[in-house]
C-alpha cells in the first residue's frame, strides 16, 4: 500500500500543506526547481510586487518548456502511446 506524505509548500510568501503518495525528498526537489524558475522571474524588474503575476509567469515558462520537450521528442511520446494501446488491446483480449 502506498504511504501518503504530508508536505509543506512554502512559495512566494504562501505556505500550505499537500498530501501525496510521493516521497518528501522528491517533492523538495520539485519545489527547489520551481523556486529556481521563480528566482529567474524575480530578476525581471517589476515582478517583486505581485506574487500572482510571478506564479503565472512561472507556470507559463514551465508549460513552454514542457511543450518544447514534447515537440523535440515526439518519437518517445508516440512510442509510449503505441505501447499503451498495445497493452490495452492485450488486456481486452485476455478479458474476453
């Protein structure tokens, strides 16, 4: 059975807890990567006053990076999709 972890997020002056099946060490790594993006944004003049604007820009930057990675690696994504489809078909055959 998966163990749930209570993790405290502290970002942009806000703090709250989440409960997840991920390990705390993994979540700390993700939080630090997010903070790195935030630090890049905070270097831009005018972004110190509005945490919401900063969070939105961080989300946009991360989405752009995800899109770029998916575009650069369509073979991996297509391979994964085909593999999932084949597994689904095999499971359907075994269930009939």
